């Protein structure tokens, strides 16, 4: 047996890992303060809210201008970050505009495609399809960066892919255009997430410092581009109601809140708590999609969602496993990473 390994049998090792995960969550809960609770609530409500608000706008308010909505999100985020920087929430760092420009282009692309996917697909399909980002990132990293993963990690992502396939082929709103947009959104999102990591390491900057430059650049890009996707005359002729104005305004605020809360949540909690919150949001969004938007729930479709969720839980366990083993070798001390 390897030195420092607490258990020989795989089932016992999993049980030991889960025990350490539970310890970290309990430690987070024991040391929690009202501000951390507020940040968690802010992240959960805004992440879930932006999906439901956008879908409500597209489906019930007959406002199909998803690219224009994205443009307004970028404007709100840019203005909000400027205010936060002036209030000292984060420190503005001088970054090379030329390098950030290409990242902003991909940032612009993935958000536009993600909103378009939400417009064309059911909420369940949209959310489950997004889980493909992780296996696509792994494939890109293997192909272009030579990064490999363990067999267990590959199997967990194979389960995720299987669940997504089952969900897709049994979705009541399955359509070629929506599926193509969803696939393209996953690809661009995966590339963007890899590039963000590379940029943050090379420029030694935080996500907020990077987003401070990205948001206004992306807004300027969409100001030029969105008229090619959304008819400006139709937007001008749209009959606004109090409901549509409120929903659009809340959607813009939710976009800003999502970005701020992710930054604050990672700084206040452990990686495990952050992942648990993520799984909770995934569950609520999928259930809410069926309840709020009248999506029929078939047994095969439900099975696809469950398979995907099992794969995600296993993947999260494996991803967090190295820190728990390290904690055990340190004499049982729980260390947050």
C-alpha cells in the first residue's frame, strides 16, 4: 500500500474521502457569518434567476431579441464593476488591451450563444447541455495541452455524456437549430474557460480584474454586431409592458450579481462548498424548468437528467479527492483550497 493511504479497499477510501468532505462542509457551516450567507443567497438567486428571467422574457413576453439582451447585460456589468472598483471591492490592474481583446471576443461569443440556446431550447435541455463543458474542456486540454486525466475521471465524464445524450434525444422541444447552437455554445464556452485560466496565470490577475476590461469591450462589440442578429426596427416597435420592463431590468441586475457573487463566494468558502452550491443550482433550474415553463416530463428524459447528475457528482468527488488525501496525510487537519 502507498505510504499515507488510509484505506486499501476502494469502498473504504470513498467513505474516508466523503468523511473529509463532510468535515469541510461542517467547518464552513460552523464558521459561517451573515455576510457569507448573504453571498451564497446572492449567488444562488442570481444564477437561477437569470435563467428563469431570460426564459420568461423570451417565452412569455414575446421578446426574442437575445443578442440585444446580452448587450444590455454587458452594459450593466461594465457599469456595476466600475462602481465596485470605485468603492474598493477590488483593485483595478492595468492590462494589455490587445491581449484582452481576443478574450473579450470569445466572452462575447459564449454569452450570446448561451442565451440563444436558452431561447431555442427547453430549460432542461439548455442546462443539461451546459454540463458537457467539462468533458469538452478535458478533450481540448488533452489534444492541445497534453493534459491527461485518470481512468476514473474519464469514466465519470462518460456517464455525463451518456446522460446528456439520453436527455437530448428525449427532449420534447428537440430541434436541429437549437441543438446546433447548444453544441456551439458548449465549444466556445469551453475554449473561453481554458483561455481565462491561461490569461489569469500569465497576467497574474483575478477574474474581476479581467472582467473589468472584458465587459465594456464585449458591450462595444455587441453594439456593432447585435443589429445583424436582432432587427432594430422590431425592437423599437416592441410594445413594452410594465412586466417586460421589470423582467428585463431584473435580468440585467442578475447578470451583474452572478459575476460579483462568484468572485465573493470563492473567496469566502471552500471549493467543496462552492461545488455543492453549484449542484443545488443545477437541480433547482432543471426542476424549475419543468414547473414554470410547462415542459412535459417523460421517464426517459428524467432518466437522462439523473444519469447526468450521477456523473457530475462522481466527477466532483474525484476532482476534490486530491485535497482530501492531502488533508489526511497532514494528520487529519482540514485545509480549504
